[in-house]
C-alpha cells in the first residue's frame, strides 16, 4: 500500500480502500452467519464466543468510523434479536434512537487527539457530547445552495463521479471530488470528509427536478426491498436478504453523505458480503 518517495511514504488510496472494504464485507458476512448458526444451535457456544471475540478485536469501537460501527454492530443486534424485533413493532426505532442519543456522542470523543482528551473534565465532556448543537446536514445544504447560486448546476457531473467511483484518478485526472469537499472549497487542505445530504447531492446536479426524481426512485427501491425482506417466503438462504440489516444503517450513512464515499463504501461492502456468503453456501 505504501511507496517510498522523496523521503515520505505515499499511500495508494484506491488499493487501500479496496482491501479495507473487502475485508469489512467479509467480516460482516461471516459474523452474521455465525450469529445465525449459533441461534439455530449448529455450533457450540464456546466456538461462537471465540470467533465473536476475534470479530470484536477486528472492529473495536474506538478504532473504527461511526458509520461502520452502526452497520456492523447494528446488523449483529438486528439478527440476534430478530424475533423480538418482529414481535415488538418499535424495537428498531428504539435501538436506533438510543444509539444516536446515547452512544454516538461518546464515540465522537475518539476523533480527538490524546492531548485534547487529557484536558477534558466532566463538564467539558458533557458539553462536547450531549449539549453541543450539531447542524451539520442543514449547514451542508445551505452551503450547497450558495454554491449553486454562484456557479450554477453541475448537470450530472457529480453524479457521474459517484457512478464511476471505481475509476482511479490516475486514469481520470478530472474525476469529480466529493460534493461536500467541492462546495466547501478549503484551499490548501487535504481534509475532504465533509457531509452533503442526499437532497443536496441531487439539487446540485439537476435542481429541484433532480430532488423529486431522486426521492421517488429511492422510495420505490426501499419499498421493494422492505417488502422482499419482510414478506418473502424463501428468504433464509439469499444474499440480498441477509444484507438487509446492514443496509438499514448504511442507508443513514448515504443520507448524510457525501454520496461519492457513502455509495462506494456501501457497494464495496455489499459485493464482498455477497462473495463471502456465496462461498459459505457452496461449502
């Protein structure tokens, strides 16, 4: 992954992302399969505990981004408590809201440096995690509206970059960057992890008509996936069915944006997930 040049180690980001998302998908698929086999009493408790302990070490909360923690641990909880979720109609919403209000603010602290964490007392901790206002998506939408007023619509260029995310920049030098990074325009900075909500992505591409079409298409796809998951009669051995719990949480990641990274991560994890399950089914 690393090349030594002019006294520095330079990373191949495309290769890093490919390996990272492939391994994440494999780990996710194997962990969910393990939980299912354990619930069906096909493996011993000691074996399940050992492998889940290894999975925990590979996906330790303080060392992973929050979108992946929600996807991985949320999907495991979904599968493990599937019967309770079916019986209790509001179980999923309760789980999600509890995580957003209780767990995710604490996980934000792991973004800080050790020096900053060392200076935190109880009062500062509460202010940073539970009392600090966060208008991230609203601010990103406002920034996008200002960008369009100044520079005009992109007419699909940003969306084309999303759909062709797998083409490296060495081959496509003018490949669009993430919309969040583009509209914020931090000159001389390598920070690009800006959010850009779903509706802002389609507004900057095609205006208000783009928003209407995108929401309509998204609603149809989600509705079909929901019906397939909850009412399909032959669901237990299909790859698309087992990916549903993870897709629920990755969907929130895509709504936050930007779409370039979230779409690429979701598709990459999903494909490696399907590959892993295919190998398991053959065995």
